[in-house]
């Protein structure tokens, strides 16, 4: 008796199924064999599309992060809002898939973020920021938002809180004051952190350049101040 035919699968269907499985169980225990069982196919069907586990996880990370929209270009003088929306969109995506945070950390798809980095560099140029500082600013924003998102995703998965519990007021008075006065968590905290960061960047940009968007070769960089 001939064997029953295996259902045809596509690369895209396998990636979508992998992301669903990772959402349910996390990426650390993910395997092509487990994915094949979830899809009702044999492992060789997956190896037709992917060389190995890392190949599939790389594509899954790329597919997931590509869902973040950069949106339209900012109006003059509104570049803070543009970067803030981009950072919040990234944070929301990760928090919608907290078990996939490790996937993005381990298989960060640099090729996906290059278009947004190009736009970010142009936005900063039009805001008057010296060329020597644009990469520094974008890398800082990237580490800020991904760091906060990865930490909060881990808290969500493991049932932790983002602030320490039971901090002794008498022993750590300044820490307790900071925690109690912060008044923000999650998206609100991310937005405040991003806007505070960008306010520091703006403080180094001459008012005339920030207003007109002119790029002056004589403008010193942040690292020169």
C-alpha cells in the first residue's frame, strides 16, 4: 500500500507555525521535529526549506520584527514623536510575544532594521544633528527600548514585577522614593525614558539647526562636547 502523501507546506507557513509554537512554549525548547509534529508533517519536509534550526529561527525573528511599522516621515520639528512612536511600536510587538523575546535576542535580524536605521539617520540629519552623532543616538535608542522590552517580557513570562518588592525604606530611602515617585510602568515608562533620552540629545543641537534642519559642518559632535 502506498504511503499517504504528506501535506504540502511553504516556508511562510512553517515560519508562522514556528512563531505560534514559540508563543506557546518559548524558543529555547523549539526544534524542527516539534514543529513538524505540530504541523502534521515529517521533519524532512521542513529541511526542504530550512538548513537547520538556526536557519528557521533566523527567518522567524526576521518575520516577527518586520511587523514594526516606521510610519510616515515626521513633520518639521516633530522628530521626537517619530522616534517615540517607533520605539513604542517595537516595545508593543515584543510584549505581544513575550516568549519570543529570547528569539529576537538570540537571532537579532539586523537586515530588518537597516531601512528604519536609514530613515532614522535621515530624520536626525534633517533635525540638524551632526553625522558623527547619528549612529550613537540610534544605537542608544535601540539598546534602551530592546533592553526595557526584553526585561519586561521576561517579567511577564515569569510573573515578576518590574520593581523590587519589599524594599526596606530605612535602608534604601532614595530607592524607595524613586520607585514611589516614578508613577510609570510598561509603555508609559518606555515613552518617558525615550523622551528623556531625546531631550538630552536635543540639548546638544543648536537651536538654529534644529529649527531649520540645516546641517553645519562646524557643529561639534556630542562626543566632542
